[in-house]
């Protein structure tokens, strides 16, 4: 059987391990539903005054 290679000491892993011991495991992440691309584009730009007037006239 071959010998296992010794792992190098990693400061990052040691700090994270220490934090998990003190604070606890982080909460599992949730998958957020992504909005369709069309809805995102509509939200980027405010409606112009003309568009608002036209939409309100069309409702009446």
C-alpha cells in the first residue's frame, strides 16, 4: 500500500474550521426564482409621461 501524502497546513481552512466550531454551520442557501428577462428589462426604465397618459386613456 502506498503512503498517503501529508497535507500542507492551510491557514484558511484552519480559520474556517475554527469559525464553524464557534458560530456553527452557515444556513443552507435557497434557490431564488429568476424573473424572466422581459420583466427585468421593463423595470430598468421608468415610463415616460406620454406612455402613462396613453395607457390611462386606453383604459377609459
